[in-house]
C-alpha cells in the first residue's frame, strides 16, 4: 500500500513539474506577445498621427486653393 502511494506521489510530482514548465512557457509567450502588441500599438498611433497631420495639411491646401479660385472668379 505504501509503495503504491509513493508511486502515485512520484507520478503527481512529475505531472506538477510538467504543468509548471508548461505554465512558464505560456507565461513567456504571453509576455512576448504583450510586448509585440505594445510595439504595434505605438507604431499604429504614430502612423495615425502622421495621417491626421497629412489630412489637416491637405485640407488647409484645399481651403487655400478654393479661396484663390473664388478670388479669381
């Protein structure tokens, strides 16, 4: 009986060790993805800002061209 309990204990310890390792790998993968997400989000925010600046500049140019056109008429 004691032998059987000892074998069961060893089996459970092995399972626990495997699950801890698996959890560690999942945690590392999560941290990596979290970093990539932050980086991508930062890049997207910069691109968004650049596009908004470009749109504003184009709108200003268009308004200017419209005024010039109206003055010429």
